[in-house]
C-alpha cells in the first residue's frame, strides 16, 4: 500500500531516533530505534542506504535504476516500499 501523502520530490531522511546499521548477529542490515529493531531484507537496505536527507524519492529511484538496470518494475517496488516506510514512521521529510 502506497502512502497517499508520499511526496516524491521532497528529500527524506531516516527518522530521528532511528539508525540504519549492519548487524553481524542478524547477518544483515537493521533499522534500530529505541523500542526495538527492524530486520531488513537486502532490497530495503539498498533503498535506505540512499535516504540521506539530500535525495528525494525520484532521485533514489534513478540511482537504483542505474545500479539495477535489468530489474523490471523497480520504480514501482521502490515507491511501494517508501510508502510503507513512511507510513510506519521510519522516514521523515527534511
């Protein structure tokens, strides 16, 4: 489900209090926050690594399309993930 209030042109950052990091015990990237941890799959980690407070969703999609040119529907998948991440309050606009 895509967040209906998702703005693809406004830069996003990982929400204050959350931190993206590699977790050796989990053998993957996680999103840490005061109440817990979200284990991320590789695709989610690739997307969130580009969320830097400078790029907007359109720029993130363009960057990923350069890296993964052979993946069909990548733009829709990224939009869907970003909508969920925003709705779950993992991300915030700058």
